[in-house]
């Protein structure tokens, strides 16, 4: 049975939860795994008219019988984890099991404090962080002063690690940001309060997943954030703090690259972005406002309004290349039903020169102007279509054109938020 990766092929918010949920219901999925990021991610799933949002939890948690895994590459806020779990339990949701890696790093309260004061300090140079402590937790991990989930079960080790992490952080808070120092004992007490509930969930998830693959079971790796937010391959510095591309799955889960069978890039039929950073196809006119309104473009985790623009085939080709995509899953095609003509960015113009691939430097990408090709719209509601053949001819042509210029075949198309509002283009 396969190991499947589902990840974002743009700047996030593409509908990864819908694609993951579809796979988890159309195939027998044994494990659904988060491998990077934290509770700054947001996946929305609609089941029988009910809307559910997951942030830290894999969206596969809503599939009874599947085991959800928060792997070692994730940074875990215990408070956010239990708040999310309790919210689903209060709604009477039937859930699969949950396993958390002993090696996942912990987001403590001081990480969020540092995140927020640093962003304010940056002023006009702000990155657009969610303020949830993701970046500082990853920074501590790389600086080797991080706290792992397993440390919550050894009070002595936890005390030492929190004190070591705060030794420099408190100097920064008090002497640079003019804020109050964080009390190490209070942090330790808070983290220890989660230990008993967390302990039964914790395991060696790398061993668990490799054994599952050896036994022929199906493992679905669910991406957080997206390709253009990858810390190495995204629009740096306006990125997240982890590797959101397919290669990050291997380090974030402890499985080798030869175990991966399919890599599916989820991509919208137009483009959106939350926060700061370059966005060549961004629209500042009525088209942008209409995309925002019709698409309900509000961040699931942040509540921030998303910037909107036309589909960018340069970004799609780049995502196909750096992820080694085997296919795309195209979402929100139904939103474009209000337009008579639909532009698609097929290349960029930079300082008078046409380029068809992602610019090499940040400066070039900031200066990139989209080169558009226009396609005929279908100006009708397609949310009731259940097969590709039922789509208006213009919509079929649009999808086929995107497939031709985006670097990988399009496996399926979303025509609405519901689980059933999905069309298969290729088996």
C-alpha cells in the first residue's frame, strides 16, 4: 500500500484538508501524519453540512478508524492541542486515534511572547507571523535549547532546559524589548500540568510509521502551510519556519524518501496569500474583492483577510519541480463561475525581459509583473456537477489548460466545500 504526501502548492489555504479528507474516505487510510509546522496551520472540512476546522491536529482525525500522528517535525503547543481535541469532543465528533512524537518540540508560553514582541519591534519590516510562537520554538530547536515532548515526563530535565532557554530570552525581553522577564518555575509548572494527559499519546512515531509501511498499510502525510512558504524554497523571508515541501516530510516524520509513492500538490483555481511578501498576480480592483468575497477568503487559523489574485502557472511549475509532484488537486473552481473572462499568469516580465520560471533572487521576484493569457469563462454555477463531463465546456478547457502549463496532471477538482463536491479528472 502507498505512502502519499498531500501539500500546498501555493502560499497556503489551498484546501489541503478537503484533499486529505477525500483520500481518507476514498481509500483505506491507516495513518494520517502531520510532519511540520504548528497550530498556525488551518484546514477546513465540511461533512454533511457541518464545518470543522483543524489546526494542530491532522484533518484525518475526523476519519474513524484512522490513526492521526503528530510527528517529530511539528512544534506542539500542549494548550492548543488539548483545546482543539476538547472542541471536537464537545461536538460529539467520532474520531480516530492520536499519537504524538516524543521528539516533537514544545511551544511554551514564552515562545508566543517573544513572537509577538519581536513582530511589533520590526515595525514596517514585519514578516506577518501569526504570533503563536512557531518561529521562536523552531529557533530554539536549531539553537539546541529546545524542549521536546519527552522532556515533560522528567521534571529535572525540564527545569534545566527551560532555565537554559530563558537565560538569553529574558535578557532580550528586559533589555531590548523593555518587557517583564519570564519566570522559569511558572513555565515548568504549566508544562508539567499537561504531562499526565499527554503521556498515553506519546510514542516513537518514526518506528511506528516505518513498521506500518513494512506491513503494507497506507500512510497519508498531510502538509502544513505550503511550498511558497517553505523556509528554504519559499519567498524568504516572508515564509514559515519549517520545510513545507515534500522533502520536509522525510525529516519531519523519520521515513526515507524511497518510501513515498505519490506527491499531490493542492492548488486553487486562483491564488491567495495571507500576510506580507511578494505576490505577482495580486489584484487591487473589484476582481480581487469579488474573489475574496465569493471565495470566503478569511484565514482559518488567523481570521486575517487573504490577498487574492489570478492563477499563477509559474508558481505551479515551481511547486511541481521542487516537490516532484505526481499530480495536482485543483480546488475552488466553482468560485470562478462569476467571470466572463479569466486571466491566467503564464510568465513574468522582469525589467523588460520575459521569464517563464521562478526568478532566482528576492529582488527579481518583487519586480516580477505577470504576463497573462485570457480564457473564456463559463458564467454559471458548477457546484452541482459530479463528473468532469458535466462541467461546462469552458470550465473543462480551463482545467485542461492549467494542466498543460502547470507541470503535472490534475487528478481531481473541487467545485464546492462539501466532501461530495469533487470531480475526478484522472484515476
